[in-house]
C-alpha cells in the first residue's frame, strides 16, 4: 500500500508538472489531484523538493539499470534524452524554475555514472591487452572530461529548445569521439 501511495503522489506531481511550472505547484495541488491527505503526503515525502529529488534519482537508477552492460555510452544518454523529449513541458517547467540546479545535478549524475561504467569496462580491456595498469585517478579524469563535455552539450540542447534530434546528435558525438577513450586510457596505462 505504501508503494502504491508513493507512486500515486509521483504520478500526480508529474501530471501537474506537465501542466504548470514547478514553483506554481503546491502540496495541496498534489494531494487534491491524487485524493490523499496532507499527512499522507508528508508520511512519504518531506516536501516538494524531496519528491522531485526522489523522482530524478529514480530516473537515474532506471537509465543505469537498463544500460549496465552497455556496449556504448551513447545508449544511456539516448534513453535520458528520450525521457526529456517525451516530457518536454515537464523538463522545462523544472529547468526554468528555481530547480535548474537540480536538473544539472541530475544530468551530471547520469553522465557521470554512464561514463564511469563505460570507462571501467574499457579500462579492463586496455589493461588486459597492454598488460599494464590504468590508475583510478586517470580513469576519473577521463570520466570527468567526457561527463562535463556531454552535459555541456545537453544543456546547450535544452537552452536551444530541444530542436535537434537527440539520438542523431549523441550518435554523431559518438562517431567523432570513437576510440578516444580507449586511446586515452592506453596512453596513461603504466
């Protein structure tokens, strides 16, 4: 029952976010929409900010669980971009509110984890082939470089109205950088 209620709160919040900006949504709006009491809302979430964080974190976990054994980092980003396109109004209602920082944290979280998983897999291949070790600080530097580059491109995509096809954009970036991660890790292997 608790999961059912929590899910109902999340769905009401998402429905409302598709209708209006985040800063125009109140707890009263949410509880009225899903037919629960304020106390029930507070039993599940401390406030609207906690609810938003919960939803964003759950989406990060969803994207990552779908792409744990990914052959390319692009798939994780494409999945997140599809969510953004399918929920364009919701994304802009959050992004253009006081929660822009949360959207950026969400993007850095997904980008960082997707790149960490991918770089870790490539590191194993490089170490095996070169019979050398890639140190964690070098792996982290590669992850951070790509994380910041990709989030920068995603933020530009958001700021220009999500007009470009995200899958095409991400695939093109993948083509341009193809082999660079492996080459960088090979160069720093000792």
